C-alpha cells in the first residue's frame, strides 16, 4: 500500500473519512521557509465541503501543526499536519456494507482488503483525504513563490458544458444525478531543464499525481489527445526569442518535451468523472448472496467533484514541481534568518 510520493519533497497521506482525523506529513521541505498559515487555510476553504452545490457534510477543516515548525519557520524536520473529523455520520455505510455502489471503490476495496477495509464514508477512498494534499500543495506553493513560480487552475467545463456551469450541477442534483467535468491547471515561470528523459519524466510524474486524485479519468498536456489528429507542422511549436529568452510561439507541448520542462507554461487538463453516489435508485449485488438488490443512496455526497477539485489540481502540480525543483537545485536549500 503506497501512501507516500515524491523523492525529496515527500508527501505521506494518512487518515480516513470517518476516523478521528485526516492528515499529511511533508518531509524534505528546506529549513527556514516562513510558513503563512492563512494561505493554507485559504486553500483549504476552497476545498472544503458544506458549501453551495457540494456535500452537506460540514467540516471546518481547522488544521493543527504537530511538528517541523518553530517560530513560524520550517526546521527541516518532517512537517505533520492533522485535521480532526467532526461531522461524521456512518449509519448509511453500515447498512450498505455488502452492497457496493456502482462506480465507487466499494467492491475493489472489499476484494483487496478481504472485508477489513474502513468502509465508513469511503475510508481511504474518500475525497476527504485530499485536504492533506491541499496542505502539502500549499507548502509547495509557498516554496515555489520563492523562485517566482505560480500555479493556478480553472474550470473548463462541467457536465459537457462551458457556460452556466453551476446551473448544470444544480440541474443534475435536482434529478438525483451527478456530473463530472474538466479542470485546467497551469504553472508559470517553471525553469527549463526540469525532468528526466525516461522513467521520471516531468509529465509522467505530474500525470501520476493528478491521477492520484479521486474520480480522475484523464490527464492531457498541451494539445493532448488532439495532437493525435494534427499534422506535424500544426503540432510543432516554433521557437523564437522574446526579451532575450528562447520561447515557443505556440504551446502544443504543454511546457514539456522529452520529459523535461522547456520553460513554457506547463498546462495540464484533468477530466473528472461524475460522482458515483447518486440519489437516483440503482441496482447492485448483495455480495453475501451474489443476488441483485435495489440500491438507494441516502448519505451525503457531492453532485459534482469539480468546484472543490480546482485547488486539488493546483496542489498536485505544486507538489510535483517542488520535488523536481529541489532535485534540479533551483530552490534554495537554506533560507537565511533575517
Ligand atoms: C472533490 C471530490 C468530491 C467527491 N465526493 C464524492 C462523494 O460525495 N461521493 C462519491 O461517491 N464520490 C465522491 N468523489 C469521488 C470518489 O472519491 C471516487 O470516485 C472513488 O474513490 C472511486 O475512485 P475513482 O473514481 O478514482 O476510481 C469525490 C471526488 C472528488 C474529487
């Protein structure tokens, strides 16, 4: 079971949706970084449930820092963050234990962990654990700021539509349905030269991190799948000099060539599927008898992952880019005390 990723900037996730807390350990953060907790809280607020058109589960997401920080500065020791779970209601999950939700991980978890999995609220498969990713991502953003790198993400479409997107979620929810969508993440001012040509390709590692978010079904860089339908002359990005710097006139590569950053914006589009838990009646199997049974999900769920996932896309990009920036030694190892 792998709950950690990153080579130098290592992120380890722990906790379950209905356990006492969820959290994250961030190891390898250089000493001397002044952490602004307000920035962490602001990113957590963007991910938080209990807002309009999200699950009614209401969590305040107040985090505690247990280690690695003295006088507001990182010490170089592992940073440990926890967020207590308050608004937990596991009753629905107890009843549904042997009747897996189609589209969710209930069945695969049941098989893999032989019935010992924490099935309450989706356990480790719940998007709740991504609060830890958002904290780690914010630390990474605060580090990347030091070299002028900025990361942002925006919603491209929801339920196949790029206008009146929030209305699309409301329509789906009203009819007991859910919808997915696409988020575009962009990293600016990434120095050219980060990444490796084969197994640690920058785009491959970014894709792995983005696919680690729940409900992600596709990741593409630059022209992505559309490149397969273009001519070489249409897809190649011609070089030119701007302000004394080598740039490309177009960015079909999405900022990565041969697994290595080329200095252009890194642009990744991430496709999320519709939420599996829907209010509409469905059919499933009772795994004790293998007979079909009706399924009516009464719990609390999001009608669409997209609004809360924007900050998660930023977080995963920031974590990976920080790791590569530390490997490429473009981030300071030590910050001097003022
Ligand atoms: C922001 C966000 C919120 C989510 N909320 C729910 C939810 O309320 N109910 C649900 O069934 N799935 C939800 N999911 C998706 C599941 O966690 C995910 O589909 C499930 O773990 C199966 O994994 P997979 O879709 O990656 O295969 C959410 C995903 C995200 C990104």
